[in-house]
C-alpha cells in the first residue's frame, strides 16, 4: 500500500471516529437533559411532600425556606457532581 492510500485510510477512519464521537456526545447530552428534568420534578415532589408534612404536624409553613434549601442542593449537585450534600 502506498503512503497516499495509507493516509487516506487514516483520514477516513478518523472521520468515522469523529462521527461516532459526535453521535455519542449528542446521546449523552440528551440523557443529561432528561435526568436534569427528572431531578427537577423529584425536587418539586419533595417540596410538596415537605409542605404537606409541615401542615399535618402543625409546624409553621416556611415554603420559601424549603424551596431555597432544595434549590441550593440542586445547584451544588450539578455544579459539583461528587459533592456530598446533606
């Protein structure tokens, strides 16, 4: 095989790999968006349950405090995925 054919083959495989990497990247971005939406929905459900719990136990309702805490946890987890938040 001559050098020109060899380099043409390398360029072809590199382009094929690039297409495959782009496809994988698009899939990963889509999966990340789905997971972020799911986390957001779960946080909203948790917020509603916390408000209901406070209401049922007679504790004072502080919706803003609960919401702010959940937003902070959400932001930290997505900014620093390996952080442990309690």
